C-alpha cells in the first residue's frame, strides 16, 4: 500500500508540474515563429559537413577552440546562433557549456544520413556490439591518442519520422577522459542496398586540396589530420561518407566542482560530525512493526555552494573568480534525514548504511518494507536524506527545464550539492560526536545502536543506484556500495524509460523537432555528467580520485527493467571493470549474439565489483530506443530484486565483506519477491 501511495503522490506532483510547464509552453508564440529547419548549405556557425541541422555532427571539435588553460588544450565554444531554438525562437544559452574542455565520456554520436539502412549497411546493432570492432565495420570509432578501436552500437532514432531519424552511435564503454576520438562512416547503404554517396561539402573536403578563398578550405584544413590518422589505421578514403573528430572532457572538468566542494566542506568538519538536530523519535511495538524498533528523524546542516540562500530548487552553483564553487557568506543547506533502527540493534549495534531513494522521490523511502526487512535480517541501520536536484521538491524545476534548456544546469548543480549532503549524513552516522552521542541512537542501557567501528556503506535503488555510483566514487568514507536496478547516462536512459512521458510532453511542446531533441539530450549529458554516475565512472572502483580510497560496487539489475534500461548497466560495468555473474541468464533468454559482451565473468564468488542479473521472466526489452510497455513487455520487474531474500542476502554479504557470494547455485538468479 505504501508503494501505491508513493506512486500516486509522485504521479500527482508530476501532473501538476506538467500542467504548469505546458501552460507556459503553450503561451509561447506558435511553432511557425521558429526559423525553418534547413537541409541546404550550412548556416553561419554550423558545420558544413552535415547541413541537416546545426551542431551536427555531434560531438565535434569544430565547436571547440584552442585553450592552453584547460586540461585538454581545447574549450567548447558553441556560438549562440548554432544552439537549438524553442518554439518561441529563443536559442539555448550556451554559457553553461562553453566552459567545458571537451564533451561527455558517455556522449552519443549523432549525424543524419537520409535513407540509411543499418542492417543493409552491416552496422553493429545493440545485439552484436563485438561487430563494431570488425576490420571492415562501416562505422569506426577510433581513439586517436592510442589507436584503439572503441566498441559501440548503432541505431536510428525510432521516435522520429522518416527523414529526421538521427543515426545514433552509442559507446559500449565510456570514452577515456581527455582523449581525442575520430568517427568515420563508410560504405553506407539504403534499404535497396544501393550505396549512399557523401554530401557535396564532405566530398569536396575529402578530395583534392581546395584553392585559397574557397568557402570550405578552412574546414578541409581542420579535417586533414583526422583523415590522415584514419588512413594510418586502415580507414581509406574510398567509400568514406563522413568523418570528424572530438575531444572528451578531462577528469578536472567532469569532477573538479564536486571534488572542490567535498574537500572544502569536509576540511571544515575537522573530523567531527556536522551540526544536527533530532526532531522526532518514534518507537514501535513488535505488533506495530516486527522489524523496526525505532525511527529517528531530524535535520543536519551542510555548507551550501549554491547561488541562492538555502539552495532551494532551481538554484545553480555559485562560482568564485577561479571557476570553483564557493559559498555565499554563511550559506547552508538544512537537510532532512530519517533513520530506521532495527530490533536487532538493541541487542548488538548494527552497521551504518546510507540509503538512496528513487526517481524524484524522497528520503522517507528508507521506510519501505524491503529496506526494513534488510535492516532487521542483516543488521543495518539505514539513514537517508533527499537526493536534492532530483527529489520530490525539484519536480517542477526538472520538468520546466525541458521547456527551457538554458536552465538545465540547475538540475546537476543541485545534485552535486546533494552528493555533499549524503557525505555529511554519513559523517553524522559514524563520527563519535554524531548520532550515537544522542539518546535517540542509544538503547535503554545507554549503549550505541550504530556500530561506529564498522565501515560506512551505501545501498540505493533506481535513481539511488544511478546517483549512488557517483557518491561512491566521490566518497572518502564509503568503500562498498550496492547499486540496485542501476545504470548510467541519462541521455541513453531517457528514451528507453517508461518514466519519461511527462518530460517528453513538455519537450515536444518546446522543442518539437525529434532530430534536435537528440542533440539536446547530448547537450544535457555534458552537464548531467556532473550529477550522475557517468561523469565519475572512470574513478568509481580501481582508479580513485586523489585522497579517495578504492571502492567496490555490486550492481544488481532486473532483466527487462521498464524504468532503467539494463543496457546502461552493462555500459557501466564495462567502464568500472565489474564482472558479470555467470550464468547471467538461461540459454536463449537474451537476443544478443554474445550476451554481456566485453564483461568478464565469474562463478561461485568474486571479491570485487560485479554485475548480477536477476530475472523475473519479463520479456526482453525493445531493441530500439523506446521504452518497454506493460502488456507486450510484461510486468515491470524494477522492484523485484530488492524484494528477493536471496538478493538481499547477497547485498548484505557484499556490504559486510566486499565479496559477491553465490546465492543462486549453478542456475541463473531468479527473482522471488516476498
């Protein structure tokens, strides 16, 4: 009943915000006021090699400039006239992007090839990622710094009409920070098998040297080094349809803000707990709750690096002269917390664990039945705070940003403050002058209910699994985390999630061109990286940030998940070096040529990071960038792993020891929710 009530509350809030955002969008001038999309010669500021719409192909160093002050030596420089425009004719303000020193390590690669048939072309589909590395693969993604071919899958946007279906190339493992990549498309074919010739501009650029004064000569000079590099690596000019290069953002660009906030704020604690206040203590009789004996609620204070007093929804980061986040004088976040203390803790102190809630939810989800069961059976005290930036209070702002992308930075900005809030809650749980110094966290004999000698761990589900990966990577206190029904890279997740409909409705009103929507999603990812796991994945496990320990993560996914596409968890597993538990699925269950390609397997047990697939019997997800639907794709298994006793046991052993134990024998892991 609580899950139903929570879903109804979230749906009501989403609909209220949706109506408000739609009213705002509909009040704008009609779509006819918007400049017509051109497929002719490139407009000023656009790349002539793909004139379908500005910013294609994407990402591209055509939209960067040299800058010795950045870690990559490049700086993004989108001209305002190149940015997508709303139906009101207002371009997205590029300011938030133009400080970046490269593009997202998880960026999808976009262009438009009218008439393209990927099957006839022989491009690697989502079911055969290994084919992307074939010698004669028609799409080549090449690391120009190492000469390494990079794995990917290719798809056409199934949400767009004919003629506007973007070619989307998605890296199957995040790209390396700070590296430069080349993209080459060759021997492309239409549905009849006929070759698709290159556009006139690229054909001229790839041909003989152009004379001085030619309008394409500068672009030819930019691309010549890329074409030479591709030839050195076996990609000849014959049959070449399009080629370009781009630079991936550096570690400093991706994580520097969050790390600066972390280091500054934790330094201020001097090893102590943050200030906190207990506002409510609820004791339960065994008849009221046979698992939880006490619930403690309250607030704690965290230095705020947001640009409004108290950091309310819609706030962005406040920057100093050096470009790092700084506090407004005295600015604080007053964050709420809720802790669930199991009955076993009154006999023996329980281990401390943070808990992360789901999409646009709230910290009270720590009181869910499966969390209370885990706490009592396995001896954990779970405490939670809100994932501000994408919590219930942020719903109106998040939806509104899909109508005005110039404000999108406020979502990942506030989420980074949320990471810091979780770190401070962890300190409150484990510091000697923290929660255990308060009577609410002691038993009737005055003994602590939290074992502060045990390491702090993390457990989260859905959005809590996605954000949890970033938190684990950033944390100096957490060494092990469970990422439940997780994934990363919202630009991949968005079209594939059943949760996206309210956002898509506003998106369609404000930016109706489905081709431009894919560009906007790619732009969003450049900022979203700072507020979710994708931007931190390279340092989540064995390559930690300075001053940060190594971590291990257990990723538990639900096969056929309707809300968080499990293909994004596979990308995450490859990126962080996790192994997949075998057998992952029953023979014939997966449509893939080689299920879990590129992820090393293990059997019985594994002392390290792992991906474990839990199967509820749900049909396989769509192979297109569309969400599963109730009916054709069965019942959503999203909540099944967390409610399965064997999965809870696996989580508990991992959080206590770092070992992923085999709880399924020689068979695939099957969900059996209580």
